[in-house]
C-alpha cells in the first residue's frame, strides 16, 4: 500500500432516513464517475426541518480514492 | 430567501435509541416554543454508559429559525 | 460526584451496520479490562468503502471512567 | 465596565450587497427586541449563487449585549 | 437523566478578583431569569488592563439548563 | 431538495477592490466549467501588500454544486 | 533531556474550590500509579451548578510523564 | 524568493466604513515602522455597536514582512 | 475608540501560585517596555510538576496595546 | 499575480523515506494531469507501522494551481 | 479488518536529527510494551534551541494499535 | 525555571532542502537580534512548486525566548 497516491473529493449526501443512508447515497452517486474509492471521513452533519420534524439529513464527507499508476 | 434573518439556538437532545432520535427529541421539545425552525447542525455527539453499554445518546445541535418581518 | 477523578481512553470501534454499533462494539471490548466507564464522546467518524459501498464504519471515541478512591 | 454581565446571541443576516450590509441587516432586526447590544463577532461568511453570480451573502455573527442590573 | 432536553446560553461574566469569581457572577445574574441551570463550560478567558495591572477578568461560558417536560 | 447530492470545489479568487469582488471573480471563472453552483463558504481571507498598501485581496472559498441525476 | 520519550495521560480532576485545586486533585490521584509526571496542559474547564451556584469545577488535563530507559 | 525569512506581526485595525478600510488603516499605521510588508491574513472580524448600528469594524490581521539579509 | 490601531504581543507568564498570578507576572514584566496595554486573552494553560505536585503554572496570553498616533 | 484564479486539490502521498519524499511523490503523480501547480500546504502527517518500525509515511497536502484565462 | 477494535496512545519522541527520527524513537520505546501498533498521526512538532541552533526535535504522535479478540 | 517570563515570535523560514533546514534557517536569521531563544513550535508547513517539483519549503514557527530580569 505504500506506493499509492490518493486524491480526496468533498461530497454532501442527503437522505430522509438518517446519517448512514446520506453517506451511502453520496457514495452511490460518486461511484458513477470515480473509481477506486477507499475510505471516507464525515466532516459535517446537518439537516433540514419541516414542521418541527427532520425532513432530511445532509452529511458532508471527504472520500479518498486511489490514483493508479 | 435573501431577506430572511435567522437566529440560532443551541440544544442537547437525548435518546436511548441513537443519534437521529436524540436530534428529533430535541426538535420536538423546541417546537413548543420556537416557530419556523429551518435547519440544524450537529456540533457534539456524546453518550452515557451503564454497565459497559450505551445507556443513552446526548447530541448537541444548533437550530436555525427565521425571524419573521 | 464532586470528588471523582476520571481518566479518558481513546478507542476506535468498527461495525458494518452503522455508527451506533461501532461505538457499542468499542465499549464491549473495553469493558473486559476497564471498570466504571461513565460516558463517551465521538471525535471522528470514518468508514471503509468496497465496490462503491460502505464496508464498515470506524468511529473514534474518548471514554471517561472513574478512578475510585 | 467591570461589573457588567453580557449575554451572546447568534444571528445570521443576509444581503444582496455584501458582508457589511448583511451584518447591519441582522442588527437592525435584532434591535427590535434586544436592548444594549455592544459588539459583534463574525463567525461564518457564506453566500448563495444564482446563474454563476452571488445572489446574496449570509453572514453569521454573535452579538454581545449587556444584562443590566 | 436520559429524557431531559437541555438548552445552552452563552454568557460573559466579569470580576476584579479572578476567573472563578467571574463565572460565579455570570451565574448569579443568569439565575434571576433561568431556572434549572446544570453545568457550564468555559470557552474564553480574557481581561482588561489598567496601568499594567489586571483590572478585571472577563470569562465567556456556556451554561446548560434543563427544559422541563 | 432532499434528493440532491452536492460536490464541493475549493477556489481562490483575487481582486484589487475587495473581498466581495474576489469571490465574484472566482465564481465567474469557475462558471465556465462548473454547472449548477449553489452556494459558497469563505474559508480564508488574505491579501498582498505593495508599498504599504493592499495590492489585491485573495479569498479562499468552497463552492457547492449539484450533481444532477 | 533530548533522549527522553514521554507518554501522555488524559485526566479530569474536580474540586469545589477552583481550577487550581481540581488540577492538583487529579495529579494527587494519578501519582499513586504513574511515576515521573513532568508537566500538564489544561484542555477543558467545566463545572456543575447547584441552585445557581458553582458546586464543583471539572478540569480536563493532559499529563506528560517520562518513559525511562 | 526561496532565501527570504519572514516575520509576522499581529495587528488590529478599525474603521467606520468596513472590513477593507480597517485592514488598510492597520497597514498604514504599521508602515511607519515596518519595512517590506508582503502579505496579510485576516484572523478575526468584529465590530462595535452604537444604538443598534455598526459604529466601527475591528479586524485582526497577521502581517508578514521580509527580514532582509 | 474607533481610530485606534492595536498590536498584539504573545507572552508566557509563570507563577507557583496559580493562573491569575502567572498572568499578572507576565504583564508586570511586559510593562517595562510596552506602553498602553489594554487587554489580554489566555490562549494556553500549562504547568510543571515536581514530585506529583504543581510546581508552577505557565500561562500563554496575547496582550493588545494601542499604537498611538 | 492579482488576476489569477486558483483551484485547490487535496492529495495524499506516501513514501518509505520520509515526509519530504511523500510530498514529492504526490506532486509527481499529480503533475501528469494538472498543469501550473504553484504551492502546497501540508494538512496531515501520518504513517503506517510494521513490526514496531515506520513502514511508510502518508502526508496529506492541498495543492494550489492556476486556472488560466 | 472490519472487526478490529483499536486503542490510541499519545507519545512524544525526541531526536537531535529530525522529525522522522523522533517518531521512530518514540515507536522503538513503545514497542517494548505495546503489541500490534498499526499507524501513527503526528499532532505537534516542536523543538529545543541551544545557542541559536536546534538542539533536538520533540514530536507528539498518536499511535493506534489493535486490541485482539 | 518558574520565574521566567517568555515572549513568542512568529517566523517563516525557507529552504530548498526540507522542513528541518527551513526551521534552522529561520533560527539562524533570528539569532542576530534575539537572545535567549529556548524552543519553537511548527505551526504551518507549506512549499512552492516549480515544474511539478518542490522548489522550496516554507515553514512557519513560533519561537519562545526568555525575557531576562
């Protein structure tokens, strides 16, 4: 693993269900154009409120992926 | 949306279930006295332990709400 | 409670299910050797990705426990 | 001045013009209900974009005001 | 304790004596209007100088109090 | 809005006029290749000095844009 | 001094008197099991409130001690 | 440029007009005694309020200048 | 007050007594060469340990003073 | 230089030798696809351990490059 | 890897040579009592000066190691 | 050591070789005018790039020196 170079993307995923689903939604969308995603880090957790209830979560994450030789 | 002025409240919600429920509990209580809540940001995630297990989660959040003209 | 002295441990728990389970797994393992755990604080939330999906979550937490007199 | 106790409010002001106007708009709205505002600190500067241009600025500020004896 | 919802206030207390007295002064003033204060966190410690000596301390604190059901 | 996935770019804009113009210049350049920019956050404000005067401002911002389905 | 390796502990001490006593109480308890403590850093200052007064202070500190050859 | 050594000063400038003018005022005053100022970084933006309006801005900046050989 | 330009110094004071005395010692020493000191901010609180007891406190502070016209 | 707009990339380089080589490896790989790289900032320094020894360093950096007109 | 629980230690290593050697010295000492060290993160880089020259480097690191089942 | 008062300087050193040399260059230049430098802390590590290679490192450090009685 010592020869890999990684690049990081910053994404925001959303979901009406919760934090885990918001992260998975962001990864599902990113996977269409980014290969070799390896890990993520959650950097911010927010949400929108409608009528006093959580309408959807918005989770910011950084995703690391390998730049292949 | 450009004419709104918002105010932020800082709350701590708790729940035996998990992070999402702790946030929802805080919002449910705040809704009794605060109108027009729009979004929240999670700023701290903690919990209490009883006998080596999570007894309840305590989630600190800031809530933004509109100050109407 | 005013006479207690606490010590903090830093742990990383992991789980394929989600954030709450990763914390609980870390506490379950720590409980074998640490008595009197009282609270935890989540300090970092990360995860590993396999084939564009979350493979497992890795949650860093600090755990406070009582040093008994 | 050494006997004053202050309280802080957190507000978000917005303006199509710029940062200074967004702060002034937040203060103008707060002044209707808060007396004795003394100073502010800008904690976040954001903005919304429409068609590639800044539509309006959103500035978060903390406002300190005196709690009178 | 798991069912409580807390709210946080941000205050600045001052005292010519020292940090502890500045915190106590802030709490004494807040107690007139806020019931059920439970804990505080010091977030900033400053002071004013007159003729090369500390004239008074100014301590910023967040105070958590219970929102009763 | 709950189904959108956003990506963030980090840009630095510059201007001899001031902070607002530096942000607008960065957005004007980014708009040539990035569609659907929605908001920005200022993360750093710097400037270059010539002969004791501000020669130009350099403002770092993160820009969020929609990844369309 | 250039050959020493240090390890850090994280402790929380409490006292009804003030910040300095809370630190000293933490060190007094740690000294029973940790030899060669050299310095500390205060990382968090909190307290509990009873009836609008400070009941006790809780001070978090990191303590550095020498790992002897 | 690779052989220069820089030193940083921390200044606070003020202005009734706005952020840019507060920075320029700080630089104008510093230029009397500091040669070869090259860049600045804004680290804090605050202001004083009179009668619900911004009376003046106070901007903290770090200024880098060359130590000549 | 709106026309003043301030400069900040960073000092570390020490004392065997406590935090307040360490700050006062730093100011007493600085006053010999710096005129017009106006305020300070505590940025770090540390201490040295001898035989399991606090030997002396070391408090880092920033001091603001006026640059007179 | 006042008319340039910059974009930042976030990369992680690795090397068995040390920090400087890890940065250089990241830049060497990025140079294949990114023109006009101008500066970098190290934001995180980590490493992997094998048998109690550093196996390789992993250094996170942000790279600024010019967006040409 | 998804079933491992990790614990983190905080260490300070020193060396007259440089940053990399200070980290390696800390790991070499820790290895005598800690098994299964996996990674480290550098959190602080300092040094002592004698006669205007670097006498030795002091590097603070967190070390993650596996708690085996 | 308990009676010393320290002052901190903020410097930026540069070197084509690496981080350690950049720090040493800053100290060598500062030593001409500052006596009794005791320690430094690295606060920022950056560098300039020419043709895809590191041209020189720029390391920001704070230097503590004794104010003698």
